[in-house]
C-alpha cells in the first residue's frame, strides 16, 4: 500500500529493511520524514528484541571445547 503524508511505516517493515537488507533505521526515517511519514519505532524495537531472543535461543556456542 502507498503511504501518504501523516501515515506511519510499520516497525516490522522498517526492521526487515534493516535486518535483511542492511538499510539503517536512521536513513529510513530521513527518507520518509521528507514525505511527512513516520516510522513506528515501538514496532521496530519489538521486532529487534524478538530477533535477538531467537538468535540467543539458537546459539550453540563457538564450537571450541573448554580449555579449563
């Protein structure tokens, strides 16, 4: 859907741009600010926390054995 002045980009989409394509949040905000569009920062942070929690849950360690 097309965003119009006063609309807000959902945080999930902003996070996908960041996580998948490496597009920084501040550049997303700058690009949209010029068009009068805001970014849902709360949604972005929620997606970031979910991704970090999932990464921690799947982390198996470095694979090196302890040397103690």
